[in-house]
């Protein structure tokens, strides 16, 4: 089956439209103009011939002389018939008389040769044979003219159609590359029309897909590595429990299982947030009460400032605040402060402590899944806390950043739209 290319369909549509214009124009010309024009021409020609010829009651020799003179001047074969369509005179081979059904002046063809039949005012008929003269066909000339226009338009329009569909074909090739697994595939943005916007959207979507798949691959690789540690401890604990059971070993085993369950829960949450770019924002959240509830979990943690209610997912926002406070307690130094403020469009939560803060070169890395600073490797955790904070903030349309050193030594700021 032949492949229906878009450029050929567009090009064929243009050509078909032009052909339709040519045909309709020719038909309308023939229907509304040719007949009236020919009638006027034949009427004028008949009167001129009547003025040139001898009258109907003149001798035949005089009529023949007039026919020969007129035929010689016009360089055509002319045959004169009386009102009964009987031959009167001819300046060459006589033509056939008009058929009885012909009642007025008209043009016609016999065996391909053109003839004019003029009915004079006195009832006589004059038939002029135009064979051998220039074959003037207005309708054919018009059709040729319009056909030439259509051909010219077709030739000129082809490069434009080809350029348009060429960009679509390159976009299709990019989609096929993405489908075959090449997530780096991009297309050139050419022009400023809808196709250029489509190419821009494709590149943006391809970038998001590449980022999402890359994050999933990294998550899978790191999760596989991190899961080995608690699983190994659980396996070892079960072996010890079989040989020497005891409450301490049972408690340690339960702790390992709880730690594994928490890790799996965080991995699943990250995966869901990756797959869904936005959170359920149908609830009105009292941010002050939510932060106060989480601060109550940590000794020496204080809350300052106020904020209006915001739309959000209460479960995710609890996780966000808890991870921020947990990060400050584990990696910073007390006291920990949660400060709330707001602008007309944003609620701002800043969690700060009195620790050394995060070095400038590591401020982007701490939001990556499973990343922990080299000097924090011995602290319990998996490096998912701040990664979840940023994902939850972005799912709410906000952001999470490390506060610049000139504002605070050790602080993280989250903004959420009101």
C-alpha cells in the first residue's frame, strides 16, 4: 500500500482546487457568455453581408459576382443559398446547406472543419467555410490560459508545501527516535508558526521524559543498593535468631523491618511524585497549625511568624515539614527554628539551625535522591529527605532552596503558592 505523505495530500488538494477553478470557469464562460456573444457577432456579420451582396431579386450572375468578390476579399469559401436552402452561388466548392433544424445564425463543424451559417434578413443563407484559416477557439484558449496558471501555481507552491511537510517529517522522525529509546532526540525549531510551536513542545516533552526516565533509573539503581543493607541485617538477624533467640535480637529485627518499610515507603512516594507532576490541591491547609504540629515532635524547636491558609495535600505537606525538621536535627545543631512569612502570592517556610550549614559546592547535590555529604555518611538515613522536600514543593507549584550564606548560615527555604 502506498504511503500517503502529507505533502502530497496538500499539494494534490491545491492542484485539484486549481483544476476545479479552470473547469468551472470554462463551463460558466461557455454557459453565460459564448452564446450571447456569438449571437451578436452573427447578427452584425449578417447585416454587413446583406449590405455587400446584391438583393435577393437581383440576377443570379450579379449575386454570384458579389459572392466571388466577397470570398476573394475574405479569402474563404462562401456559398449562398436562397430562403429554401437551394444553391444560388459559390466562389469555390459549394458547402452543404444548413440543416432544416437550424433556424438562426450559428457556427458548427462538419468532419472537424468549422463553418459559419448566416441567416440574412431576406431569408437567404450564407455559409462560410473557415477550413484552412487560423482555428480561433476562445473556450480552448481560455482553458489553456487557466491551465497554464494552474501549472504555474502548482510549480511555485510545491517548494512551500515541501518545506512545510519536511518539518513535519523531521518531527515525526524525532518522535520515532524517542519511541525507539533514544531519549536525547530533539528536533530543530524552524520558523515561528504552529509547527515551530509543536517542535518546541516536543523538545520540552522529550526533555521531561528524559529527566523522568533518568530519575527513575537513578532511583532504581540507588534503591537496589540501599535495600541491600537492611535486607542483609534482616537475613543475618534471622540466622542469629534461629541459633540463639532473645528479646534483643527480636527487637533489632523489628527495627530493621521498620527501617526497610520506611525506605520502601519513601521510594514509592518519590516514584508517585515523579509520575504525577502536581499534587491534589483541593484542600485548604492551615499552614501554621500544620507546622506547629510537626515542631511539637522535636524538643527545642520553635515556630515564629504567620501565614494564610494555602491549597495543598495535607499528607504531603506534613511529610515536607517533617523531613525539613528531621534534616535540621540530624545534620545541623540546635536550636531549630521554623519561621513562617508570606507575600501576596506565596507562603514562605524557612527552617534554620545553628550548624555549619551546607558548603556552596554541595547545595545543588543535597536535593538529589540518595545523596549524602561525604562527612555525613555515618549518620542514619538514606539521603531521600531533601529530595522529597523539593518534589513535594514542586508538586504544589512551589520551590525549595538552600538560603544564601549572606542571609543565614544554615537554613532551607520552601515557597508555596497561596
